[in-house]
C-alpha cells in the first residue's frame, strides 16, 4: 500500500535530518572556488544571560579603552579583537529575544521576512555548501531556557538541533562508521530519497487544485523538502571519504560547565582539519554554576537585584566563560595554516556575545559584542550611534562578516548596510 502524505511527513520528521541548505545549482562550482584559496571560517559563540554591564563595559572609548574585570582574560589578545558598543537588533522581549542574537528577528515573525529568519551562521553555511563534510556545527544543550539551544535557525524557520556534548562532537568529527552501519545508512538514504520523490510528486499534483493562500503554504513545505533533499545528497557525497585522524582521545561528557574547554578544543580541531568552516556554540541554561562551587543557579544570579554577593558570584561565572573564550583565541593563534604563515585566527571570524543586554532588567539593548580575528583590523572599542534617528543595527556587522566570508550580499535581516568603521586588515 502506498504511504500517505502524512505518513511520509512523519517519516521525514523522525529521520533526524536537520541540515538546512537551499538548492544551489552552482554548489559544485562554489565548492571548487572555495577550495582554490585559503578558506575563511566563522565561529559564533553566545550565552543566554549576557554579561553584568558594570563589569563588562569600559568607561573610556576607542583604542585607549580600559580593561575591565570581565575583559581581563582577553587582555593579551587586545590587538586581535574589537569591542562594539551600542549594537543591538532594536527588539524587546527579555529572555524570548535572546534567541534573536544571530537572526535579528523573532521566530514568530521570521516567515514574514525576506530571508525567513535564517541565522548568521546558517547563511554562511549555505555558502560553504558541500565544500566540507559539515556545512556547519551547532553545539549546545537541549535543556535550559525555553527547551535548549536556539541560536541557529534555517531559512525555513527551523531550529537547528545542537550536538549536546564533546563526546558526540568528537564522534561526528573523527569516528568512522562500521561497515554494517554504513551499508544500513546507504539503504536508509536510498529509502528517504524514494520517499522524497513520492512527496514531491504528490505536492505537484496537489498544487494544481489549491487557492493562493494554500499554494503559499505548500511552497513553504516544498522549501523544507528541498532542504532535506540537499542534505541527503551531501551525506551521500561524503559517505566514502575517510574522516581525519584525531590528535586527542575521545572525551567524556561532564556537563556544559566542565565541558567548555573540551568543546572549544574540538571546534579548533574541526576548523584545522577543514571538517567545517562554520561553528556555533551556545552557553545556555544547562550551564551548572555548582560545577564552579557556586550554590546558587546561573539564571537566578543573572537576576541579582543589585545584591552585592549575587553580583560577585555572577561575575565569577562570566569570568570563567570569558577565560575559556580567551583560551580558544590562544589556541587558534597557535595553529599555523598550511596555505600561509598566518594563524588560524587570522582566517576565523570569531563572534562572541549575547542577545541579552542586561538580564537583571530583562533588556535587549546595547548587547555585549566582541569580534576577533577573521582578517579585520582590531585593537579598539567601536561605539556606534544608537539614537532613534541614527541607530546602527547589529545586523550591519553581520553583513560585513558575510561579505568577508565571501557571500555576495548587501543585506541581512534588519540591516541598513555594512558596519561603518570596521576595516579589513
């Protein structure tokens, strides 16, 4: 008996395919172009609760800004990053607007936008296409605020589910499937391809009988199907290509707090082996302050109510996150690229920040934003106008990053252009 459309949809949902890539007729040509020159990479790191403003923001500006308590771990990398002041997406919503950090649009409004609420990292991943085994890697947790990692979003408005721990990330990057498992996977890919063919045939037949409103809904559905189709093609392409050898042993999962150094190390290895050129890490509500010897929870401390002891403990948590980021930059600086005598950081745009400006007051203004590496001129604090007439949106920075990545675009989300003042080194 032929499967119904609903049966096919349930099968596709259960199949676990989550890579979102639109159909790109020139994907093979783009891949060849990317591989012909030293690749540019992008890493996006964010947390859910921002950083305590009084410990993060300098009082002085530009090149001579002072190193604050939270910037202290980054002091030795001062010439390798830019600190951006007064950038945000102009959104409100407290914790619910945190998830807009890389998109600039709330998920409930994404379908009404031209780009469907796609996140910065996934837009870059579209450009990479099949040039790497993983167009992107998203690492985070399925627990915590609002049910898990929500930084990465596809063009069809789908949340990209995260890889949940360093062990799982290591296995994706370095462990080969057994012969029996590989054969079973090939059979599963063939079956999924057959189901997709049937779904598309049903959709084309149905489309001729639809009114304009239903036609639009069907087109959105077909866009999702095309994403899955490209994902299947990508998996087939890399199925018989060996994975790189690992220089580190398989790590154990110990919870996000203890796992942060291991995750950063594996991201660096993924970039170094060119397994991916786009990676995203969210430090979410599953971050256990107890693993740092702090009894009160991270979320609770972010709502410190100006209590001095709560602020002290919150800054201790944030300082730990900042130290791990600083160590990651040091790792990238210590890896030399085979294409040149420059470091991996020189070709890796590394965005660090949050969609939360001040968790205690639930505001999403003046977001903490740092950009390191990637071939830009750094070593200063760049303060942008944020008044109603001259406001510069955070998405302008994303346009500049995408252009540096190689994407031919002059817009992203609510941008008004590129970011004035950000210069190529």
